[in-house]
C-alpha cells in the first residue's frame, strides 16, 4: 500500500508593505527639497526692495528731524498736487506729491516735495491748503525744505518702519534658501568627484 504523506498547509505569503514615513518626516522632505528655491528668490527680491526703501526713507526721516531742530518755519500754501498712477504686476496705486509755495528771502518759491508723497491718500494734500514750511539755515535744493506736521512725520516713520520689518522677515528667508542651495551644489560636486 502506498503511504500518503501528510498534506502540509502552507501559510499564504504576506505581501511586504513599504513602511510609510511619518507625516512630519514627509513634511521635512518637502521643506528640504522644494521650499529653498522659492525662499531664495523671494528673499532676494524682498530684501533688495526693502534695502532700496531704507536708502530712501532713512535719509528722509533724518532730514525731517534736522529741519525740525535747526530750520526756521514760515507759512506756505499747497500750490498743486501731482497725481501719478503707477502699476505693478498685481496692483495699481496713485502717488500724490505736494508742490508748496512759500516765501524765501522775499521771493515766492514753489518746491516739489516728493519726500512727503503719499500713496492712495487723495485727501492728505489739497490745492490751496495752508501748511507750515520748514526751511534749513542754508538752502541748496528741495531736500532743505520740509512740511512740519504730525501726519507727515508719522508717514515718514511708518515707511521706514515697514522697510525694516520687511528686511527682518526677508533676510532670514534669503539666508535659509541661499545656504541650502550652496550646500546642495557643494555636495553634488563632491559626489561627482568621487564617481570620477
């Protein structure tokens, strides 16, 4: 008689499942591989814009302070307000620049004060309004003339403050993006040398 062997039941093979990375690890990979390039571009552009703003708004605040401390004052009149519409990629805005008429050494003078320009504030300056004009001890150009008002001063300080805040935000973003790009380039070159 033939002996029948015992039938061995085989366990079904389990398909190997790839281990899923935790959510935070996936997030870190995205940050490491995708975020640095946009960060580098945004940081570079925003920092450049902010530094240009500081180079304009910083001296404007300093000159206004100098005129308040050392200049003389006289009554002046807003002779006209220039309205200039400007366009950016995402918005349109209007810049209002006052032209002030005042007496300088017995002569009526009209000066454009672009340092006191405002954006989208049509009511700040109106033709015919009376303003207090500050005049430096020695007048060389329009920078030696200013408007003495709390609103004008607050506007100058606000512009400078916004520039500084933008640098404080965009600067670290730029450094983050630039450091990653430089590190990636160096590592890539080292790998290529090892393969050669």
